[in-house]
């Protein structure tokens, strides 16, 4: 009898604890709603990903991600406060609660996922580290960089990758680091080093800042895996789900052919997958703590993943980056979203 009573008491405590967890798990979403805006951490200026214009208007793939979250929560993509953060300060700002989500070209690694008290929610850009050099050096491969001086930003995985690459290929190099990417690019542009290295997407973006962009070439080698994506704090599963499924909703929408232009037509669709996506069938938005039309809000204000990619970094942008690994899984890429059902 005692054993049965004991088991019942343990079960009661577990149920009560589960209730507490459920309450705690809604903390960030409730805070964001009550505050009236999303606090989003972005870069200090990376064209195509998160970059302000002269009037302080932010654009980019990572900016769109935050605008999509704001659209899902408020039906208003402008209800955001953007916080430009250095590589050194980005994770601290999230840990301290200064921001609700970090959407700043940050690489998902094991140590960051386990030691910082953070969760990477999705991969919104598959990237890899590369090198840019002056054409005048007549270098065609990163394997020809023995003895080169290399500029990069401190406090990033870039430093570690450079060390691994040169050591593995038994080459010597001089590393020159700077607190910000902008300082590193300016140093490279001024001739203080032979090479500038960062994620390849960043090379396309930073190349636009060089005095004579056509005098430089991005070398073909990709020396690392750099899965980039938004980050949230540990311990709030509901907010983790909201941020994660914002990306998945945009990817699913592209796969189903639902865009910012035809989303109203999609509301009349008879296709089961489309009906679940736009909320005319099921209560999937409510399961996230959002409204039934949460995906419709995202699509109307921001668009699907393909629209955001093309607008910010794709062939229709100044960067002109091919979809490559970031194409949908059924078009030769890696972007694959779990189904909404």
C-alpha cells in the first residue's frame, strides 16, 4: 500500500512540476506580447543579412527572420527593436535577457549549444568559411597561401578554422585580428594583410565595401562547415518552438508554392498541406501560443524562405549568391522542413 501511495505522490509531484514547466515555458512569448515589441540581436552591419541604411532601416535575411517572428506574434513586422552586436557581445546579450532572439550569422557548434545555455533553433543559411585576395597576387587556390598574413574578426570560429586549415596543410601564416568585421575589412582594403577570411556569404557582403571590388577574388576552397541560424535561451520551450517553426513555416510555404503574392488564394485551397499551412484546417497556430493565421501573417508581411533569400542575398540582390546548399531539399539543396500537421 505504501508503495502505491508513494508512487501516486511521486506522480502528483511530477504532474505539478509539469504544470510549472508549462507556465515557465511561456515566459518569453508573454514578455514579448506584454512589452509590445520583439528585441532582436543582429550584426553591426553585414549587407544581405543584417544591415542598416542611412536612416536606420534594417534589411537582410537575418532581419527578415525577426520580422517574420514579429509578424507571427503581432501581425506587424515593424514591432521590433534591433540591437547591433559584435561577435564578442552577441551571446552575452542573449544570456542576459537584453534580446529575445539572436539572428546574427552565428555558427551552430556543439560547445555553443551546450556550454552557453543557448539553443540554436534552425539553420537558415548553410555556409562555409572562405578567403578573398587581391587579383594582383595571382593566387588561384587557398593552398597557395603559405606565408600569407590573414585578417579576420576576433571572437569567432573563423580564427580556429584558419589555424586548423594552415596546420593541416603544413603552411605558415600570420593572423591579424580585429574586434569588428568592419575593422578587419578596412585593414585588408588598406593592404595591412594579404587575405581576409570569414564565412563565404560574408565575403560576398564585405566585398561590396572594398574600394575597388573588382580587384579582388574569392578563392574556391571552403574550409569549414558553418551552419548559421537564430539562437534563443535554454529553458523556454514554447519560445524555442515559435522561433524554430517560423523558419520551418517559411520553408514549407516555398515548397508548397505559397508566396506573399498568392497567399489569399491559398486560403481557398483544397489541398490538405496548404490548408494546414494557412490555418484553414487544424489549430497548429494555437499550439504555438499564436493565432490560427500565424503563417499567413508571415507570408503577407515577409514572404516565404525563397522570397527572402532572393530579395536579400540571391541573384536579384547585390550579392548575387546562388541558392546552392540553401535550395530546397527537392531541388538539390539542404533546406528541409518538418511538416505542419
